[in-house]
């Protein structure tokens, strides 16, 4: 009776919420899989049972793809029997993921394409978008990031048409990963920032936890460790709330790697130990292996070789459990490096040889290159120079790689050799039949062949020389043209810089003349009027009016002079002038402005400070004139070799493509000044969402 009541309750939930797709599962994962398995046995073969089976398959997919496949097959069988198309599509989707996780890509393609066709035939946009996302994941696994990106993009467009915020976030995450793997880091960051904005708005914590971790990895790739650290900490904050220990452990490992790269080994050790503790709690073997390898590398740096061997051996064993060949080789290679450091070259060589066999078998090209070089070093140190030379040669061959022409030449030479041997065998056979005829024939044939090969060889050499010199001349022309273009661009940039610097000098001169010349004259005139006011009581009203006009004129002159060249900028520098500008804006009614400056605020070159101030001034002016914003935030992080400026407002935003087509003067001014300072700018905006500028300037 109790089981029956539970069954009715679960059936009611499923009927209310419909078929749950992967994009919306983050809110319904509380159901216990074992309980669902018990309940589903008592259900009739109807739509509710199909939904329940698909739900179980979804929950099992990552942890046990084979078991998930069993439940999705049962769901498909029942759904086909009652002609329940949504259930069929969901079952195909679960099967696709099971096949992907188990590496059966041919079967995955088959069921995924069926799912796309069926979803399209009944115009079920949500399931179609989900099917394209699955197809993108599959193509990423088999054909690479470009193909995967195209299908995630299709998924994104459908979700956007439906205004499905959860689906949009999932598609943005997929596109971000594809761009990241293509090393298009700036574009990937823009997608993830969009994802974060939407995810925070709808409270989609699950995707935010992943997005923050991926943003950390992207900034780590760009060596922007401060930003990377911030996003890894955000990932930890979110994933601790979600109790997603796997991502928490991964983030701590990433933070450990950052500290290790910055040679802060004590902090790195604390972080790796934290990652190890969390990964053990989550039974996350990959995280355990990564933490061990980090601790092993730190021990080696600190000359604690026993500990280094201990940790690296544990890492190697963990990677072996995962059947992660790349991780196994990396841990083993590091063990070999410790032996090398201790002067035990034969042990190091043995380890490197074993790793090389695995790398060759699994076509791990980058690791092969490192292993060839490691073998060269150890054989050289062991005074086995012949072997060292061979491995160095292999290293350079792999590094440079054989071109297609070289491969074709080798094959062609082998074919010629084979044909010659075959011809010789035929000549010997004929020689046995008729020696005299064969001798005569062979003589004539050899003569003809000599002439033919000599002529062909001569023509081939001439053609080769002709092609070589034509190619060289063409290459020289291209290089010369590129150099001319480069010089022209440098000349344009120099001219543009000269114009801008000239404009700023002219502004300074005019501001000085207005302040010291016209300003003084107006003040003197005001004093004169004040003096004669008492001597001419009859004209006092007229004099008072003239005095007020002079005061207004003097004020306007001061304001114009300050706008052209703020006194604080020339006297105290960029940071004081910027704070003063933001404070003035903050005094504007209905507008809240915040300025946060971190780092060493020593003076920069005068022209650089002026250019940077003009950029900030233009950003503020654009907000005040066009954005209708209520809040402005300016953050300046001063690093040893770089100044990072982040400016944002919560105004109405704009469309970048429209602004570029209209050739917006304000936007062009900002971009040209950033370019003059050899910096780069990222602009994230769209209608109704405000604007965010991320500007990086080398200093």
C-alpha cells in the first residue's frame, strides 16, 4: 500500500513537470535513484513509466553509462509501443549520452540524428535544441571544436528564440568550451560573462559553478593570475553551496597550480592538500591524482625527494585506475625527472623508455616530444652519446615534423626502387630463354633508359631550380610587401600619435592661456567694477549686473580650462584626477558613482596619463549622455607591468554592430586611444543590460 502511494505521488510529479530535459535537471536532482528503481517496477507501461525510466537513465548516465543505457532502451521500447514521441526523443537523448560517455561514437551518431529528425518533425523546439547540444558534444569528441561549436550555436539560437534562460546558459557554456579549446580566449570569456549575467539573474547556481571554474581556467591560460584566482574562489563559493565536491576539489587544484607557477610553494602545498582532502571525500580520483602530482612537484622543488617519489607514485597509481594515459605518463615522467636530478640516469632512462612506448601507442605527440628530449638529456649525462644523438634527432624530427612533400618523396623513391628490382627480375628471366637476344635488347634498353633518365633528371633539376627560384622570388616579394605595409602602418600610427599628442599639447596651451590670461583679465575687470560701485551710486544696479556677468564668465572660463586640462591631472597625476572626476559625477542627482583604485599609484608618463584620463572621461560622458544609468563603477588594478581598467554602468546598453556601422565617434575615440597605448579593450553589452568595458594597458 505504501509503495503504491509513493508511486502515485511520483507519477503526479512527473505529470505536472512533464519530460525533464538535461537543461532543466538542476532543480530536480533530489530524487533518489534507488527509490525510483523500486517504484518503476510497479508501474503500468504508460507515459509516466517512460518518463520515470528516462529520469533514471539521466541520473545514471555519468556514473554508470551501461546501466543508464538499459533503462533508456526500456523507455524507448515502451514509448514506441504506445507511440509516445516525446518519450522516444528523450530515450534517444539518454542513449546518445550513454554512448558518448562509454566511447561508442558510431552508435551515438545514429541515435542523435534520429532524435534531431523526430524533434524537428513534431516542431518540439526544446528537445530539438537539446539534441543539437548533444550533437555538438559528440562532434567535439570526434571531429573537433569547430564542428562542435556550430551545433552548440544552433542550440543557442533555438533557446534564444524560446527565451529559455536555462537552455541559453547551457548552450553558452558549450560554445565557451569549444572556443577555449580553439585558443580563442577573449571570445570564450565574453560568452562566459554573458552566461554569468543570465545565471545570476535566474539563480542557476549549477551552471554558475561550472562557468566560474572555466573563467578561472581561461584567465590562467592568459597568465592573468589575479582574475583567475578571483573566479576560482567564486567557483568554490558556489559549489560549496551546491555540495559539488568534485568542482570544489578541481578549483583548489587549479589555485594550487597558480601558486606553484608563481613559486609560492608553501601556499600551493596548502591548496593541494585541501584539494586532496575534498577529492577523497567525493571519491574524485582525477582530483586525487592531480593533487598528488602537485604535491610531488613541490616536494621535488624543496629537495624532499622521498616525499616527491611517494606522492608521484600515488599519482601514477591513481591515473592508472582511471586509465588516463596522459596523466600516467606525466606522473611517471616527473618520477624520471627526480631520478635524473639525483644522478640516477639509468633509472630515469628506463622510465622515459616505458612512457615513450605508451605515448607512441596512444599518439600523444606533445608528450612524445618531451620524452625524446628527456631521453636525450639522460643518455648524454650518462655519456652514451650515440643514443643521445639519436633521441635528439628524433626530438627535432618530431618538433619540425615531416612535410607532405618529404613523405611523398620517400614513398616515390621506394616505388622507383621496387620497379627497378621488378624490371631486373624480368630481364634475368628473359635472359635464361634467349641470352643473345636479351643482351642486345638489354643494351638498347639500357641506352634508352640512360638517355631517358639523364634527360628526365636534367629536366627535373631545371624545373626544381626554376620552381625554387620562382618560389624564393615570390616569397621575397611577399616579405617586402608585408614590410612595406608594416612600415606604412607604423608611420600612420606614429602620425596619429603625433596628432593626438599635438592636440593634447594645444589643449594644455589653450587651458593655460584661458586660466592665466582671460581668467586674470575677467577677475581684474570684476575688481574694477567693485571699486567704482561705491563711487557711482546711481549706476549701482547696472554695475552689480555687470559684475555678476563677469563672475559667470570667469566661472565658465575656469570650467572650460579644467575640462581641457584638469589641474589635478597635471599636478597630482591620473589617479587623483580620476577620483576627483568620479566624485563630481557621484554628486549628480540620481546617479551613484564608485571608484576603486588598487596598487602602486606612482606617476606614469605625462602623455600616457592624459590619454588614459581622456578614455575614462569619454566613458563617463557616454554614460551621462546616452545610458540613462543609475550606477557607475570604475575599478583600476595597477599591476607591475599592466594597468587593468574595468568600467561598467547599468544603463540601457547598445548593440555593438549598430555602433560600428554608424561609426560612433565616442566608441571610436576610446578604441583608437587604447590602440595608441598598445592596449586592448573588450566591450560586453546589449540593449537593456548596461555596458562593461575591460581595458588592459601595458605600463
